[in-house]
């Protein structure tokens, strides 16, 4: 590969925007070419516009880049987006209509019928929905989304079970890290020594997104999984890493093809053998997307969130449930696997499928077309 | 009232032991007469034996009391116990056999068939089980227990619903404060910025105790509630106050006597009207044992745990559940309502029922018999 | 006493504003008559305008009060102010010019030559400066301020030493609670598992205010204490309670009148015997403003901040200093003694000195004049 | 290099022992050959004996190693030690007398006259003291120590200033992370939402060690720096990373060789140009041992502790001091630069000086002599 895809970032100064920058440093396929943020930041060098809050240094090259207005003019053909839903609702279609591949972490269009909501290990086939988008026909541009940070861990843990045994009912209680609320986000006076048993719209998102992700692409749309799901969402005093207590009822419409009761070993095997992207060499895909922690008191945010460079989900404490069938604990890194890494992995999947067009120019003046061609 | 019941405390230097001392300061009926702890502490003034860790001053009188060995000789006839289960297993029967009313927070005998597990607002009638205890006939002594800290909040929130509508299934995820593990308890390196998704034996205790508490005294034993219950227990970085995310399925063996679907208002009314101890004037009983917080993000440990002087349970976020029928959040102060206050309230109930004998002598040399007689 | 002084609050919805409301509930002399906040809040019932964040209930009466615009019209003659310095700079003179006693926690005018910066136990005589204010002559109104939250604990610990032995040099490092930054204040992502070694302008305030407070009223102005002072200010993950590590060099211009080296006992005695308000019966004044904690690891915010209902300062760890003479630790409750309680105590002092005029009307319609007269 | 030095670890299951294992994984010169811990652990596989608490995986090879008794028999000739002072006092001489190079993080012998207390960037020449140790002559074994976790950051920040301008007085207040107390260490009930203004013996260690480290090797012993130093030590709710607020008075016995006042730029230059190990290629030595953070609110533990892979110290907030001359903030990673990394860097220095003898055998059965020879 001689060149890299030039990437634009909408919402570059926010918490997820900073993670994009961190994770794209030295990325083998992608290179940051353009940064956009609110009017307040526009025109300033990134180092001045953003309060960098990660524990690795702000890359020098990015520090000096000037923040652009959030308009399609001058933007590259691939744009990662993580802006508030209200802003995304207006902004993302403008970029898609202008011919951009908008790969978004925002919630605005996740549940739209013709917008794919994708986790590459789960439902890569849903990407076909982009062909249903008018912008795709008009300008080539399209919109692809990844789920909410709390949904991703859950669905990665559920999918291997669902595809082998079916799932009828899902009960989940979250203990979510503060970084999920962005910056400044949760005031310290609200969360120190405390729990907030409420995150606006989070339960609704988790419930709806889970069923769409586990649903089936049929014709021009996705039929959601016919399961019942309920979520309790809580905020806790953790920096990064969402814990989820999950109970499930197996069976359901798919049935259990084993002809015998599902055992603990069956579920452990389903997780261990879940390697849907094996052989695809997506740079950010963890070798094992769902890791099982055998210790009785794991997973824990501080100790396990960085497994697979933050892209693996850790499950643990698998045991029978007194109400449904099985219960277990899930952990995922909410700003890597649950946000910035999710967008990047979606972009890698799109690149590997030939769905990313070369941009008009590379950030450093070399022709991006050539670079991208070299890659594809 | 001229005198007070003299009270002994087993495990007086521990976290719950300290709460007993705090809550009994200026108690209208009870007075600390005797403190016992491990051999290491025995013989020392309490102020030296214990590292006082509460934010109110250690009462001067207690500070100077000398810690006794944990033997029935010299102990008063009423003993509050909060020691490790392994120790309680041997120690509590010794005191009961010696004629003491052992009112315990320890888990050792909670599930024993002839030991009452009691929350006064829930199942005061279960106290009749003390008559099944051999020590009761031999020496007059007996053993009464209160539930685990995580069980109490749950059951107080469930009882008003259960008695009106029946409950078939119970799902609960806890977010428990570190004080529930005693002192030194949870190492800070384990919990700062972290969640521990495991508390040894806690889920088993919650599940079993809940059904016994909601069960029916039939003949010589309690028939547990015929419901299914499952618990997920997590430790979070909170000092005091357990949050619980709860879902329930109504109906069950008792049936819904309304003849129409149970509404949100029905449940709110059940909680609001739940005043089972009205008129009994137990000093530690909160006027309203279950308070509903109407704000969308409540209850919270820091803001709500001290309602009813730490003896009221706060519920909130009542809403339909996608898997069972209703879901809500419960908060209770784990070392007051969930431990020391629970023991004290049980003792108050026993006193009001005439089940507490006068002790042989009062701490200050006045005849305890007279004192107690004066009271009863 | 038949009535109470009607009190207005500027900045009523903020963190300190809420503390005023909490501390004035059942105050024997003062009654909240008027609440003002930003335009956004004006016209709404207080319960709707403010997100109540304290762990005692919002008083019902206050909950229903309608928030007024922050203009002198309709305000009572006594106004407590805790608004941002930039706002205070314009707003407080308007109220003083309109005849109000403005008793302020804001920093805008603390260092103005004709504005008293007062802690009643330290420098009540500085109140004479109000007579230097033009508004005092014109309308009767005036402005009195209390110090920064981090200054108050320091100066209360220093004063008993300074007045007996003199102080030449002061070194202080603070570990300040997040509530000092107001609400929303410090983002949780900044402080969880972290220290922020910087609080804007805090070191400058501490250094200047300390010397003015310990200074001498001479003629028409205060001559600051001729000592050298340096402050290092840090923010830590504590909800309430500022810890300060202090070293001092004795002597200086006042000299040591003992004729022998100052001993540890001398300093302990200075603290213990410091009761400058004895006999004045100010309702919020703690019996002992400076309490010494003898345990080696105290004071601690969680355990000691509520001494004297949050109005006492706790000192500990008195020991020789290898660079200056003595070193010790100070703790004070930053939103009670360090803010809202400081304003209230200043108001009590002014009332006891006859410097509070009756307001034109009481909140409940009774003539405030009568009420106040009855009191004075 | 064909082989590596075989390393033994005393105290292998503790918090610092785990850091040794983490940092030695893939170390180019050293290889863990032997692990020792208390009798309780001895004979067990390491994975079973230790509760691994770091966020990188326990290396497979180490997991399977069997923990040895803490006796010199069978130990390699190089031993890293991090055990409690009381244990080290007896154990370390036994290993030195048996011919081992004991490179220790324990405090037992740091201040012994013939024991070098060394930070390679500061006082490598002090290593000559090992020739004063009787064991060195008898068996070749010796003892080298590194300082306390709180001392190391301070002295690295002071040294560049001291060697250019001299330092007369040092004032330091620490805000120390809980990991400095080992595991289980600080109970969560003591530190959540709290500060503990006391760490036993810490202030004495900091004061004495600082002067020895900055002292001069003269003849057979070290003459400590003739400066005055005072330390205030506090524990805060941070996982890793000690913050220190420092004030200094320049000059002193060395004098200021500039002939003009020292400026802020002079000090910044002293830090920036401090590269005493340049050209020595010690694997764990950071390129720049003292990094200056220019942002006004840095360094911060969460954001800066991992600079230089945890081996660089970060300074910030350099500004004039009102009592002494200059004040600034220091941050260092207490379990890497302040403990395990300090020991390893000392070992690397000893290896580069030819002071590490080949051990009798390598862990994997290859002759360690050959390996070590190959290296030297």
C-alpha cells in the first residue's frame, strides 16, 4: 500500500473525536486529512481548539491542523462523525448528499429504515441498506452508523449465543462509565461516591438497537429480532468501561438445534469460537471479539477494558439464572469498542468491501486517488 | 419510663458494631451496657480497641467502656450481634442457650427453619418461630435475625406490591456500597474507578432470603413465597447506600384482585399507603418506610440514603418492563436500614411484644429489672 | 423574638445559594423572603428553576417561592450574594446603592479598600469600613464580604497563633473539594482518579485575603499583616471539605511575648482557648471555632467536616517543620464555613451590632420593621 | 546478545512484585528465573499464589512458575527485592551474604552508611559504596537500594536545579496514590471521597532520602546535601501517580554561578537539558527524565503518569514563590518510576558497569554464565 484514505472528522474536538485521532495515529489504511468542529473552534489550530484529554500525546501533525467549518466543501470523501444527535440530524445528510461516505457514531439515524446500523462481526450484510439511500444514487454518498456504546458490548456477547441457540428474552442492567457522556459531561458533584440510575434515552436506544442489530436483512429493510428486551441504565464513577449484568432466555423462534439442553460449555464454546472476521485482516478487528474471563470476580473495567486494544468484549460469571435461563457479566470499552473504534472498524469493513471511494486529495498534497487505488 | 434495657453488642468494633453505638446514642428504650469483640480487643477501653470511623463523635461513655470477652458470662440478656458468619455459627447459640435474646445481623442462621428472619414492616408474625427453638424452652434465650443489607431494600419495595397484586418473578441487579463489606473490607485498589461484578454468596443470600421474608408462617415453619428470583450483585465506588435495578412480574399464586390491569398509579398507591407499623410507635420505624422519588434521576445514594434517618427505602423510576411487567429503582442505606438499624428495629418490635426480658443488672449499677419493668 | 429579618438571596439556584436555603431553614433570626437568579430562572417557582442537590429536602415553602429578577426593586433590605465575580462586580453596588446590606460570598470586592473582608472570630472590627462606603451615606446600603473557601480554614487556624506569637511566613498547600467549584463545576472526567494541580486565581486570592484578614484597621483602611505567604492549590476527588497542609514561621513584627521558645503545648492552648465570640450568642457560631484532632491521621474530610455543624475548623498533626517552625493540617467545610455559613455568620454579627435595618416588609406580609425591632 | 541475566524476585506476589513481572516481560537484558514470596505462597504456581492486578495479562511463562521459599538456596545471583521493611531487614543481608546482588526497593537499608541509595540519573557514583559492604568482600554479594516512591519524583525534579544553582531549602506537600501502600493497602472506606493527611514514616523518609541522594560521595560515605527540607504527606483517591507541590530556595552552599538572578527560563533550561544518561543506552531510561508540561493545569496523574513509559517525571506550573524562590508541581508514576522501574533501572546501570555477575544457571536450563558473558 502506497497511500492511505484521507479521513475527515466531524466533532473532532469532542471526547469521541479525540479517540478517533488517537486510534488513527499510525493507522495502516487511514490518515486524518480534515477536522471539523463547532464555529467556536473553526479557524483555530486543533491544539488550541481542543482540550486534549487522553493519556497519549496529541500527535504533532494533528495539533497543527486548522479546524475547518463543518461544511462539505473541502472535506474528504470519507467522514467520521460523532456529534450530538440534533446536529447530526441536519449535518450528516448534507455530507452524504455531497458524495461523502458518512460513517457515524451519532444516534440520529441509527434506527432509520434505510440506514445500516452495523457491527462488522454481527451484521456486515446490513450494509446493503446503503443502496436504499437516495444520496447513494445521486452522489455516491451514504450514511452508515454504529450503535450506542452500551449496545455494542451487549450485542457482541449475545450474537454467538443467538446464532447457535436463539434468544427469546434479554434482561440487561448497565453500570456505565462517565466518558460515555462526553466532555464536560457528568459533573463530578453528581457522581463522586454516587450512582445516577438514569441516562436520558439510553434504555430506549439499547432496546431498539439490539433488536435491529440481531435482525435479518430481508429485501429492502431489516426485520428486527423477535425477542423481548428490557434495559436498566445506571451511571457509575468509572472513567472508561461499561459493565452490564445480563440474563437471557434461550430458544425462541430459531429454536435450539442441539436437541438437548444448552450447557455452560455450549455457551463458552459459542463465545470462544466466534471469529466471524477471521481471514479478513481488518486492522482494528480483535483476534477474538468475545473473551471469557474465568476468574469469579471478572471482568472489571480497570483490568479488562483494554483487551484486544479496547476492541474485545470480555464476558464472565456465566451461571444459571433463576428467572430466565443464563446470566453473565459483559464489559466493553465504551469509547473504543463502543464508539470511536466502532466507527473505524466499520470504515475498515467498508474499505475491504470496496465501498470507500478515493477522496479528491490527500492531506499532504499527494493525490489521494492514487493512494487509495494502491490500497484497493 | 425510668430505665432502659441494657444491651450487649457482639462485634462492637466492626463497621456495623459502630453503627449500633451511633444509633443507640440517646435511644429512648435501649442503653449499651456491654461490648464484646475479638480477643485482640478484649480488656481495652473501646476507644483504644476500635478505630472509630463514623462522622459523629464516639460517645464519651462508650469510649471509656472496657471491651469484654465474647462469652455469655457477664453479658446482659439482650445481645445485638454482627460478627462474621463463621464466628456467629458458634457464638450465637452459646448466648441463646445462656438465656440471651440474640438479635443478629449475621447470616449464619437466617435460613434455619426455626429462626425468624424478620423485617418488622414485612413479617412480624414470623417471630413466633422463636418458640420452636430449644433454647427458648430451656433458658428463655432465642435467636432472631435480620436480612442481608441488599435484601432489605428489595423486600421493603416488593412487599406492598406483593400483598396487593402478587409477584411471580423478580429480577434484581445491585450496585452495592463498599461499607457493606465491613472494614477494612474492599481494598481501594480494587474499587477506585472500577466495578467488581461479584460479591461472594450475596446472590444466593438475596434470592433465598427474599422468598423466606415474603413467605407465610404455616404451623411450625415458613413456606417461602412461590416466586422465581434472580440476583446480579455488583460492588461500586460508593461509601453508603445500595442501588438496585428491579423488574417484576405480577400475579402469581395470589392473583390480582383488581379485576383489571395493574397501573402505575396502583403501584404508587401501594407504596404510599404502606404503613404496617402505624400506631406502634417503634422509635426507629420511619413514618413512611417506602418513599417514592418523582424526579427522573432519583433515588441516588448521596442524596437519598438518609431519608427517614436512614431507615426509609426510596423507590423511583417506575416504568413498564419489556420482559416482565414493571421495573423500578430501589435505594436503601445499607449500614442503617440494611444492618444496624434493622437489628435495632427488630429489638424494638420484640420489646413492644414483651419478648425482651429485663437483664440482670444495668450498666450503671441500677437494677436493670426495675428499669425494664418500668418500661414494659 | 416576634419576627425575623427578611433575607434576599442573589444566586439562589447555585451551589452556595442552595446552602443558604438549607442553613436558613429554621434559622432563629433570618427568614428567606426573596430569591433571585439569572434571567433563565426568573419567574419560575424555585423548585423548577433549581436542581436541588443537597441531601436534606428542599423546604416546601422555598420550593414554591417564585424566583425574582436580580434587581433591587422588591428585594428586602438584607441580601446574601453568591454570584460569579464578573456579575457581582456590577450587581452588588446596585443593591448597596439602593439601600441594601449586601453580605457577599463573591470575590469581586473582597480586596477593595473600603470593603470589609470579615470572619467574625478574626476581625469583626474591620466592619467599620462600611462607613467609608459612599452608599452607606447616601442610602444606608453597604457591602460586606467573606473570604474564599480555602482562605477561611487557613486564617481561623492561624489567628490564635498569630495573636499570641506573631507569624512571619506562611506556606500552604490545599487539597480542595469539587463543591468549591460550584455546579456543574468540575467535570467528572477531569477528577475521577485524578488531581488537578491548579485552580484559577485561587492562590492569588488566598495569599491576599489572608494578609488582609490578619491585618489591622488603621484609620480608614486595613494595613495587611506584614508576613510572607505562598499557596499551592490543588483540586481532589472529594465532595466537601478542604484539606490544607500548612507550615509557619513564628515571630515577626509582633514578636514572641513569651520570652522562651514556643512549644507544641503553647500552640495547642492557643487553639483550645480561642473563643473570641464567647457570650455573643450568634446562632451559627460554633462553641469552639478551632478543634484539635489528636489522632495521627486526622482531620479527614469525610469524618471531620461536619464538626460544629460544619462551622468549626479542625486542625491536626501539629509537629515541627524542617524549613519553617511548625507544620500542621487544617480542614474546613468549604460550602458551610467556607461559603454559605460564612455569609450567615457575618449577617448574624451585623445584626448583633445593630447594623441590619429592618426591611420594608416581611415575606409573609407582616411588617418586617416590627419583627426586626422586636429582635434588636 | 545471546542470553539474559536471570533475575530472582523477593516479594513477587505484591504490588511492586507484579510490576517487576510486567516490566521485565520482553526486557532485553533480564529474564525472570525465580520468584519468592511468603510461606503461604511457596510451592504454588505463581498464577495461583498471586492475585494479578495489572491491566496487562500475566505472562504465561510466569503464571506457571512455582513460587520458591525466600531462601538464597536456588536463587539466582541477581535478586530484586520489594518486601516489607521488617522482613527486608533480615532477608536482604542473607541474600547479599550468599553472594547475590540484592537490588532493593525496600526501605530497610536505604539510609545505612555503606548502602548506596541510587537514582541512576542523580548519583550513579554512590554505587561505589557497595565496596564498603563486608558481603562484597566475602561473597561478592551486595545491596543497592532505590528511594521511596515519593522521593524519586521530587529528587529528579530538584537535581537539575541543584547542580546548576544550588538549593538551600525544600518544601514539599505530596498527594499520593493508593497503590503506594501496596495491596490490600488502603481500605476503600478510608479513601473514597476523602483525603488521609498522614502516611506512616513517609515524611521522615522523604526528608532524609532527599538529602542523601543529593549528597556527595566523600571517601567511604555520603555527605548529605546541606539543605533544609520539610515534607507534608497526604493520601488521595488516585490509583497511580504521586503529585507533589514543591517550593525551593536557591543558592546555598554551592552558590549561584550565574552572577545574576536565576530566571524561569534558567530553570526550564536546566530541566530540558538534563540528560545525564545520554549515550548509555540503558533500556528503561527515559530519553528525557524530566519533562515540562506547559499547560497551566498539568501535570495530572491520569494524563501524565505514563510519560516515558512511566519512567519520566513531569513538572509544571513553575512560578515564583512568596516565601522561598520558586514553586512548581511534580508528578511521577509511583509504582513504575517510583518503585519497580527504579529497581530495574538500577540493575541496568549495574549491568552496564559490569557489577552484575552471571548467575549459576538460567531458568530454562541454559548456562546463565554464557548468557551473561555474551551480554557483557
